[in-house]
C-alpha cells in the first residue's frame, strides 16, 4: 500500500455514520487550517501513528459486526494510499463513508467513479466570500464548489456539513450560506462547542445556540 498515515482508530462508533455501526479511521495531516478545528493533533501531524495493516486485520476479524468504515481526518484525500485502503475495505464487504473538506476534487472524482464510497460528508465552512478566513488558506472555495458538483452528478449519498462558530460567522453569514446552497436538502448545520480548538482563542468564545439555530434555519437538519 502506498502512503496511508493513520492517526486514530475507533473499532466501534455509533456517531460517525448515522444509522450504522461503523469503525472510524482518522488520517493524519490536513491542507486547511480552520481555527475552530477540534482535531489539532491530526491536522498538524502530531497524533500517534498507527499501522493501517493492523487496522485492516481488525476490520477483517470484526466485519460481521460492522456495517462499514468511516474515514475521516485530518483530510483523507491527502493520502496517496487512500484508494488502495478503500478497495481493501470494500473487499471485506464493508461500506465506506468518506469525510472530506472538498478541496481535492481531483482525488474525490476517481473514488466516486470506481464506486469506492457509499456516502460522502462534505464540509462547507462558510459563504464563498468568507471561505479563506474560515479555512485558513486562500482559494479553497472554488475547489469545494467543484467537489459539490461532482457529488450532485455522482448519485452517491452525501451530506453537506457546516459548523456555526458565532465568533467567526454572523447570523447574516449563515443565512447567506443557506441562500448560496439554494435549498440544498442535505445540508446539516452543527453547533460549535469551544474546546481543543486549533486556535486556542476560540476556546474562550461562546458556543452556538441550538435554540437560535432552530429559529434561523427552519427545515434545516441541526446537530447540537
């Protein structure tokens, strides 16, 4: 297998893939620097390093008790061995959910075409005009748009995820994003909770109010 750096593994998770019992694999490294990220060790490559072969062995032993594997990060699409790893998961008879920031559509497209992914969770961090500030890098918005277009064409199950960080996104910004997504039915908005952020200053800011989100975004799927 080409490079596939794993920084975390949960043998059983009921949270990483809605409605499924899944194992969760977390890759190391990310090309974004979102200040509100709750996985700084993975993003910065400072997490433990796990052997993917050992994880595949564990999945093989436990495959009768699992519905699938959720691959998250960090950013999995940075890993040159991602497709190889997913093929081996699929060969075990397990489904695959991929969490991605969407900035590598050239990697996502062949995964979709080969049928290696059953569901994609795509981060949409902000209105397009604010994307650089929320992602910590320049030029990400156009790449995320390209990934979203790929999902629309693919027929693969997907959801779009936004974390509302009140210190970074105003209510007006959130409504602007809703309008830009043009009534996207698979949009999920998560409430920010301070703690272990990549930018420690955000740990001192207020959490998002789920009650306020209900008022602002009727009909949108919300997670507290």
